[in-house]
């Protein structure tokens, strides 16, 4: 069966321990649709306790089990609820992809004194102070957990930089330590060196830190039996660290754990390719270049659809591309806001779900809808309503049932493109045709095995029927600014 992942949360997912219970209730529905893997949000206690989305990671060993940061449950529920949610997915043969945040820690328990230099925010290699002493919250003792699962205490030698210094103005302070001169090596020169992102930046060159993170990964797998990892902020972490960490995780669990990294660099395909090369192909990456193209196409009705896969990871490294239409960072009111416009989303999902290349990931609000309030970049508060995408269930089911076999592309018109999937021994095929302008149609070959067969639009957009001629060809229509998926009756 064709694999389809879902990101089962968004930035504004409700709190009140809602999500883990919602996963349990949704497992059957997801399975029926054809979802084969569910990416769940960071499940450990964050610095904001029951309010934190999870990316301000505090204690990786607290999955909603200990009274820390003002709460026992995380935003999404208790550890017990989390394990039940994963079990409910397993019972439906749906893999669990866990979110792993190993770039930084937040919410330290105690202040420590240590030596730093201040660096320029726009060029982190540029030192703008002499060496001086600061105090910062770099001591993590996790008093609520009382050394259960691990007795490791984090201190300033476990970090390469901080953005908080008691009594000082905000800034980026590089810690003077014994684990390397300057920041860790990463592949891009954005901001001089973008090793430092936020909070207390983990020092992956410290052998005790690496040992602890390897121990945690094995523990986390033993507790939850996850199937894959989504790796946060990999552009800020040395490729060497993740090569070693993933190798150890796979070796220690005896499982070929799936891994996808978040290297968000829209429009910079060469950076994604360099990272894949640097990590020797040990992980897939989200195709931020394709997401950028989909966003651009949705904002421009004159966009040439023949260019939609130009400079994308799915075109250059199809086996390493996880394709997305939107995610929690691109959704409205987020820092990297670049949502695909509502009208274009059925087209975008057809492009990632119904072709042979890439591993598609559906975004929660596109399947369930969502609404929330937050402050925009202009300081004003906005209420956002995200509608369930038109025909999204049919598009996901069409991937499960019809998107198999040889693919023939008909990318010969700027505003109407299509392709056919001939099917295989177990599956009947399908024909996809889409337009970003007017009502249109395209003559395409589905194969002689379908000669004389009648096809209908599985999306329900058109009520017409199409009959395949003796050579396996027919003319397939589609509605204006939308998509039709034709399948045999």
C-alpha cells in the first residue's frame, strides 16, 4: 500500500490534555482513509509546562509523568494517555513518528556562573566583547523526576551558547568551553554560523552529552516502541552528530527507524542536497522547496504549472523527499508563515498524493479544519479559520486505492497538467487532471487494458463519465481552478 503520513497537530492545537485522547478516537478513521504513519508533537515536558507546544524542551524523560513546570500532563495529556494513543495506532497498523528536539534545552532549574563572549546576532562568528562572566539558567537537575530513568545533570559545559544573562541585555553569548573552539561545524554560512538558534544550545561535541542523548533515545524507544523520528531544526546541528545518533538508535533497537529532518530552506534546494550528502543519506528531509513552489503557485493564478517541480527535492532525490503542503511553521500567524491558499490546496494535495515520487505528509487542519487566535507581525490580534480541504478524504483514499503502476506525464500546458497511473496486478489505476485557471480537458493514455471501460470523477467535482477508446486513450475534463481524479467504474 502507498504510505501516507499525517502531521497530527498544528501550532495552535488545543491544550487540556485533548490530543492524545483524540489520537485514540481517530485511529480507525485514519486507517480507513489510508494513513500509514502519524507524526505526533514533542511529547516531553517543555519550559511552559501544560501550555508548551513542546519545542522549548525541558526534560526529555518526562512524558507527562512528573510534577514539573507547574503540571504533570504536557499540553497533550499524561504519559498514560500518550502510550494508549500509540497503542491505538499500532492496532490499526499505523506507524508512530515521534518529534525529537535535540538542538536546545529551555527552562533550567538553577543559575550557574561561567565565561562567555558576546557575538553579533547577524554574524555569530563575529565576537563583539572581551571574555567576561555571566550567570544563566544552565543547570538542569529535574527535581520533580528525582533521577528516575537518568541521573544525568546538565550544566554549562553541556551547552555552546545561551541568549540569557542575568542582569544583562538580551544577546547571544558563546560559552567558553573545552569542546571546540567556537561554534560547531554546520553546512551553511547563514548568520556566519547558524549553530545557535535559541535557548540553551546543546553542545553535541561533549562526549557526555552524546552518551546521554543516545541513552535517552534507546529509553524512549523502549517506553513507546515508536517507528520513526522527525528531527527538529537539523540545519542548526552538525551532520556528524545525527549520523552517529541515528546509527546508534537503529543499532540499539534492532529496527530500521525511519527518520525525516526539518531543514527549512525554501528556495535553496542545494542546501537540502548538501545536507543529505553530509549525512550520507541516513535521513529524509521535508521538501521545503516544493512547499515554497506550492505557496507561490497559490498566490499567482498565472503560475506556469509545468514549473511546479522545478528545483525541488522530490525531483532530485525522490527517495529522500517528504512532501508537504503546509505545516505548523508555515500556517498563518507563524514566523515562517507561507500558507498555500485554500483554492489551490486540492491541486497541491493531488500533486503530492497521487504521483509515484515522494512520501506525502497531510497537515492536520487540512483534514480536520481549525480555528485559533494569535497576534500577527503587526501586533494586532487575528482570528484564523482554516477549512477542511475540498475532497481531501477522496484524494487520500485515491492514493491508497488507485495511485499505482506506470506514470505517464502530460505537462504540456502552462495552466492544465495531468498524468495517468496505469495500476498494477492488485490495483486499478487513475487519471489526474488539474487546472489553475479555466475549465479544461486533456487527452491522455491510461493503457489498453482499460479499453471500453467507463471512468468517473472520484473527487465528485464532475458528474460526467468518460469512455476509454480501443488504444487506451480518452479526453479527461477538470473543473476551473481544481482537480479531477478519474477511476474505472
